[in-house]
C-alpha cells in the first residue's frame, strides 16, 4: 500500500475492543483476545472469512478491564483504527484465547452502533485521506506553507533521532529506509508506535485527526526520546566493539624471520641436502642446549631416511620457539572479560592484576592459577577468555582419568611408538612458547603402575623449576616459565598437598538466582536460539519464566542444567515453527491450532501487501507453557511443610556441586537410652551427634528438657533416632553440630524450630560454636531455598564480605559464639530457661 489515501474501508465494520494498547495507522500490534465478544468476532469473521475484506476490522481502545466484563457494552471511544488481521493464533495456555497480529490501515469515526451481540458492529466514517496533505500543492497557501514547514522540521528531528542509534541493528536500518520511502503524513503514526510513549499519549495521537495537529503532538515526544538517549550515552559503559579492536589477534600461525617453519607431520624435508638442514638449524632461535642436540642428531642423519632417528630429527625441526606479545591494555581487557562473563569478580580482578604487573615488569613469570568450584560455573570458559584478553594462543589439556606419568613427561625415544608428553605436544600444536594452558579436571588424576601423573606435574607447575622442564622424548630443557597455566578442579580434597601448594587457588562459587537470570538472557538463551535455528522474533522467554526454570526445575550451583532446560524449550518451539511453515506452504492440510490469514506484516507501510507470506509471531513462554514443555516442577520448596512437628531443623551443607540445605529429623520412643543414627553418616558427623546429646543432657535442667515420662534426663527410658534424609548420599563433616543440637532441643522441649532459619557451625563439648568453611556456598543455598535467617559462627562473619550485596540484603545473619545463642535465635521468642554459664573460651588454634 503506497499510502493511507489509497485505502477504502467498508462503511460497516465489526469492532474489536482492546485494553492492551493503542493501534495507530501504519503500525503492527499483537492483541490477545479472551473476552466473549472478541472471541466471537474472531470465530465468525476472521476464521471463517475467505475474502480480504472479511479480515478488515475496527480496533477501538477500551479502558475497561476484560476480567470485569459485563453484559452491557462499555462506552466506545469515538475514534478507532481500521486494521488488517494478518495472523490469528489459537492457544489453550493458560485458557482458550487467540492472539491477533493486526496492521493499522487508517482512522475512522464511529457514527452509529448497529448491534452489540454477539460482537459490536458500527457504521464508520473514514478519516485519513490524502486530500489533507494535498493542500501543499493546491488550496490555501498558508495551510500548505504551515504543513510543509512542520513536515520538514519533523523529518529533520526524526533523522537526528535515528542518527543517535546504531545503524548496524537491522531494525534501525529499516527505520532509516522508511524515513526516505514513506510519505510524510505517515511518519507521525509510525514513529509514535516505535518510540517509548504511554497509551494515554498514543490515544492523543489517535484523536489528532488534523495532520498539522498530529505533527505538533509527536514532535515533543521525539525530542523527549532524544534527550533520554543522550543521557543514556553519557552514563553507559564503553561499547565492547569499540574496544575490542585494540586487542591484537594473532592471524594464523606465521613465524618471524629467522625461525623454523612448521610444516605438517606428513611432509618430509629434503633428505638429499644435509647442508640445507644444517643451515636451517643454525639459523633458528632455539636455545643453546637444543641446538647442540639438533646438530648431534644431524651428524647421525642418514640421507636415505631409513633410520628411525631421521624421523625424530624431523620432529625437532617442527618444534618452534615462537612468542606472542601480550596485550597489556587493561581497559580493553576489562571490557572483554565483562562481556564474556557475568559476575566472577575475583577471577577477573586477578587477571587485571597480572596485566598491570606485566606493564611494570616484562620479565614476570606466568602465574599458576587453580579455579576451584562446582561444575557449570564457567571455569573452563574463563580460561579461554583470559587467553583472548591477553591475545595469546589457548590450549586445553584434559587430565580427567590420566594415570600414566608419560602423558605429562613423554616417552623415552628408546621405545617404539614413543612420543612427547601432553605439555610439549600442546606447545607444538599452538606453535608458540607462551600460550595459555588449561589443565582441566586436575583433581581427577589417578595413580597406576605407570607412575603418578600428579607427581610429574610438580615440576611443570613450579615457577622455580619449570624454566628447565625436560621432556623424556626431547631430552633437552625447555622453558615453561612464560606459559600461563590455569588448572580447574571441583574440589581440593583429592589434589595432593604438594601439588596444591604450587598453585594459587581461586574459589569460584555458585551463582545467585539473579546472576543466573542475567547469564541466561545475556548468553544462554541467545546461544540456544542460534543452535536451534530460531530467532528472538520467533520465541521469547520472559525473565519471570527464566526465574521459574531456575527455582523449580534446576537445583545446581552452575548453569548447565539451566541451559539444557532452555534447549528443551527451544526444541519444542522449533516443532511449532516447523509445523507453521509447513501449514503455510500447504494451507489445505493445516490442522494445527495456529491459523494464519491475511497478508504479511513484515512491511506494513511503504509497499504492497503480500497475501502469500504470513509474518512470524513470537511464541511467548509463560508458566503454563513451561509446565507443558518441561513437565511438572521437579523441585518444590517444602521447607514450611517439613517443619510442622518438633524435632526437625534445617542445616547447611557444602558439596562439590555447591551449597545445599539439609534437613535433620529426630524422634524418640520408649527404650533404654540408645542413640540411632541413619543417613550414611561419616565418623565426624556421628561424633557431632554424640556431642550434641551430651551437651543437652548436661544442660537439661537449665533448659527444662525432659524425657517421655517427664524425668530430668532426656535419655532415661528413651531411645532417640536421628535421621538425615537423602540416605543414598554419604554425609560427613563437623558443620552439622549446631543443627543436631537444635533438632534434639526441639524434640525434647516439644517446640517448633522457625521454618525460615538455617544454620551451620561446629560445636564443642562445652557448648562453643567453632567456625566452618564454605560459608558463601551455604548462604547461597539458603537464599535459593527462600529462607530468611542464617545462623553461623561468629568467627565466620568475615566470610560474609564475599556474598553479593543483594543476597545479604535479603537475609538476616545471626553470628553466635555459643549454643545458647543458637537456640535463642532458632526458636520464636527465644529458648526457655536461662542460658547456662560458660567459662571464657580458650584460645583456639587456626582451623
């Protein structure tokens, strides 16, 4: 359609009452239809209509909430927009409704309402006509002059607004083309539908029948949008694309002059010219020790190439001593790290510190970093980003399950089939002597009869020794001091102490729910859409839906399961999209709930309507759709239901997969004073249970704890059963001490523990609370579970500084130094009875 003046709408139109927005001529809007009148209009006119005229309806704004629809028709707005319904999609999520894709054609005035049931029909008068704008060429000269000046000023302001946007964005580029191709009278409506304005302001533009009045009303809106963009440009961070170009990227594997070339292993040197090989060896930059070995091998070289040493010598020639200069631009490195990874402030700060020191001292040796954290938190990807930040080559060495020291040091050349170790092979693969090496899963090395690979790594990861690392295959010292080694592990418990001492350990804890939502929308969802051939115009996952996936379908410290769930959603949407494409090609065989009618909205203004290509409408994933795709929620918050009886408390545990909440249950029955422990408990946890029983029996009188017969000894004539659910999982550690005491105190006193409280801490026989580890992971687990209060040892208060500020704001922390304080915080109104007198705590050694 070239302009609104070419449009002739019927004099009678069915009316669609909308409350979600205001449709303007030239714009496209999605309308949700779920009221009785609107549903009947869709069924009667749009789904059964066969002509183009049957898909033209009147869209009238309605201020009444559809949830309070009555039999009486609300007062109609006098001005509406005639629209072309180009797509109709039916759905049952969460109740039967239709979603319409409507393109605005022109304004109309409601002259007379003909009927109200089953849907309103009215006599209308078309308002938008080209004769208004034709006054520029004929008619009143003053009107023509005023409209010309307004239209030119409006066009210039619109150009300024578009110029402030990124023209590389397809939507912005399309808008720039529309400014030149659309008639001037269509610009106010089109731009109003694109900029950020309220429905009340859109309604004023709709009521502006006069073209001059329309120009005057939209101009202040454009000016306001420009002011907002200027303020945003002054306050936003530097763009990644502007800074990335200053980071040098190594193109290919070219070598500097004077160094040996690096051919493929299948290519052979000229075996007839020994002098050529000697010149190339002497002209290389290899160290003196390596040069002597190469010359020695050259003397033993046989021109006919029949001896094994010939091939070994060719391998020497392939080994290159090349070096890449680091990128030391800290500002660009910060931008690149922030764009690749959200959160992880400690890791990014350590990389920036390394760059800063390198600026001051060029001879700095490469640090030995070890990232320790749960699976799926991005340890490996951070190593790759560090290599990009430095402008170095990256090489990953998987150490999981390696049980032979020859994998690290290589085989001696006396053996048939010998080869270098993974370190030297990695250097050969990247072709430089200062890459970033990622030693993945260093905590999963094993021993065998072939030696201990962890012991072989001691020389590799020792900055004082790796400048002369000797591989058994090369048998010459090689300098590894310029290599940046990064190791990853899930836990330090299985890493030998000698190896752990050589590395700088950086803890990578799990993410908070807010961080996971941000990571999902920045990285995971765009990646999955690309992997499944979808676009943001085809599927939309709101943040509320993402939060539901995180809290009800995953329970992890990282984001791997979250990414798999998002992938499942994308696969389900891909099926719908594929079925829709098939239905478009063969409409006679379409039987799905998606019904496509009318014309394409991809070019609503400035071109002819294509009746064969329906537009793509995004599928919005809400809570009901989430349940249909992923099934019922896997994890339901059952905290309050589990604490409805005395003898239940919530503890906090650390696992290699992150923090977890842990329920502790206790019951008692008549017996002879025995304590039963179940739940696959380790020796330390069993000792904590006996400590708790002893402390409670000692202080039973002070806290008015009784047995089943009312006696002063809680265990007299009573058996106690202490159980830790999830019995298939082995549990051990000292941090459950305070939880066991609270659980048993609740059992003996008959009082309920607060349902919003979790706790952790080691106890002593005298009732002291000692510090424990893993505080950040434990606090994040309590936050994920929706708890509001965390009881922790007083000496662990320093660990709260590592917890994100928004998590600290949501939680109340109670720092305790003795069990009396723990019980007062765990029960509403405090625990009964005076606190037992405690001697001053002794000076404790560092744990």
